[in-house]
C-alpha cells in the first residue's frame, strides 16, 4: 500500500522587543540566568500584567505579510498546565480570538512549481522559562529570563506533504521575520522554534491518520530530517500491523531519529478560560493600515521585480532576496549601473564572500553602491579587466572605500594595456616558447588558446586587453609560417 504524509507546522517566533509581553523586564538574549525577572514575570500573587504595544504591532506586520485577516477585538486566555519552566502555573495566550486568521505561505515544490500552504491562525502568547538538563548531575535547573518573552505562533493547515515542503515553509517564515525586523530567526538560540504534526494515510484517502507531534528541532535542516524519519517510522509501524500512538516525540539530531516523550495533550487538558487581568485589545482598521504603511517591500515583490524588470534568472533573484540588505544594496547599485547581471554577480559572489569571511552583515559593507557601480562600469568600458577588478581594485576599495574606483585605477596603474604593438610582441614571445603547442593548435586543438592568453596575461600583470589579445593571437596562429 502506498501512503502519503499529512503535515502541519506550528512555528513559535520570539518578537524582538525591548521588554517582555506583559511586564517591563528586559527580553535581551544572553544575560546571566534569572537576572531579567520580576514579580510579574515570576507570577507572584497580586501582580498584574500589562500589554506590550510594540509586540502587538510586530505580530500584525507578520499577519499582513502572510495575507491574514486581522481580528478587531482580541481577548486573551489562560492555558493551564504545570511544568517547572512555567512560574505562574499557566501561560497567557490567545484561544478563541487569535490576532490573525487565515492567510497562506507560498513554497516551492520539488517539481519546480509553487503551492500555497494555508494558515489556520497566528496568535500571541508569552514564552516559558528554559529548563537546563545538562548543567547539574542530579537536578534540572531553570532559567526564567525567557519567561514572559512575547511570542507569536504561526499554525498551518495540514497542507504539507513532504519534509522538503516543510523545509521551504520554515525557510520562507524565517526570511519574512528578518525582512520585517520582528525576529532574528536564529533557531539555534531558540528565537524561532518549530513543532511538526505528522500523520500518514493511504494515498487517495481523505481521512486523517493518528497524529504525532515532533519537537526539539533546532535548525531548518533538522525539521526536514525529523519529518522524513517520522514518515518512514509510521509507515513501518502500519506495514508491521502496529498502531500509531498519539504522542509528543523529540528529535535526536545526532542520529536523526525521533523518540517518545509523553502522551499528547488535548485542548481540554489545558482548561482554557478568559484571562481576567488583561483587557481586550482593539485593533481598528485605521491602525492596521498605519502598520501596513511602515512595512518594507517583501521578498516575493522583490523577486518579481528582479526577474521581470531587471531580467535576472530565477536563481540569481532567489539568492539576492534571501537577505533583505543584499536585495536592497543590489537595487541601490542598479540606480547607477544598468548591467544588472554584472551587479547581481558582484553582490552575490565577491561582496557576499567578503562579508562571510569577515563575519559581517550587508549593512556593514564598506563600499558604497555608486562606487561599486563605477567599478563595474570600468570593466564594461574596457578600462580594466574583470580579473584586475576582482583581484586588485576590489580589495583596494575595501581598504580605501572613499578613494573612488577610477582614481584608484589611475594611482595603482591598473588600466588595461591596449597597445597593439606591445601586445603583438608579447604574443610572438609566448608562441615562440611553445612551438609544440602552436603545432597542436594548428592541428585542431583550439582549446590551447586559453593557455596562450593566460601566458600573455602573466607577462602583462593581468593588464592585457583580452579581446585585443585574442584577436592578435588568432591572426598570428592562422597565418602560415
């Protein structure tokens, strides 16, 4: 029997705010354990929470980016359960009035097409503390710094069918939160966390199978690995006549397997009821439109413009939009330079290579957009060769970003040599050194032209005009002795 997987994702996103969701405690990552807490975040009796306006606005931005409907009257609820990392004994969340309803996430399919993964909701809630099981030999320790940090939870419909589609879904979510500046998207630090609900069913069936939830996936690649393993595990269970148990499972990244953690809870187990200490939040249409006006252009809009207006390939456009600052820098250079393909090549390879080597972000790149455009123009005009630009001028501009590309070409004597008599002399010198290669070329091995050009480039310190050099060589090689 053939099976298909039915997968829904729940993505918890920590919002980048200065304070927590319902208190003034700092939400900065990396502080010493239990130094960013107060009676409110620790749930002491008599304390009262208060809404964080910035967190609500960031959540609305995410909903608008995913084409959700924004709920006008938002009420909060208490989700009750006992665990050591939940100091109040309950979590403040949204139950029957999520802030954002519906919407979708576009993902690329394996076949090269695209599909929209529908969303059920995006709701706001607070994070729990962090349990640390490896700090003490005998006891689990708890750091409450994270308790109360504002979260949104993005809940998808069970529209995903493969681990690869799940990978694309989480990748798109992470890219969006970075574009919107609402979260850094670092799964390794826990600011973006993904849980997967996975079941399988016979192909063609419309009934759902027994659902298993998988947690503890701390990278996007591990999301795919965990789902792929869990699909095969569930298939093996059914093929062996075993039943699948509804449970919560963890993922072991070392061996790529899932393991049972606990029986899966249902909504009734949490005893939801309205939060009595928080008034409802009213999100008017005028407020929603104000927030929409503060949003940057989103990746799909940029992708469409890069492929249609600038004529880039789908691959080049996808690489550029992967990082917001790279995409914006590309457009800034294109304001001064119409060779869009060359601009894309420079931004995605040498520029990004430098930034990766230096562990910097695009916003820290020292060369201005007009200066990079000027350097590309010098190559296009034949003033310098591409190799001179990449190997000498570009490194020099990194050290002297305010010097100007053309002035550095002059001061460093980098201009292309287009003196035909000098180049012909070099060509004759090279051909005289390789008589056997000349004979082979004339016998049909025309690929040897690269060897001759390379030798001339060495002797001219890379400044020989490539087109003129090729022309001179062809004339000499095609002229009988």
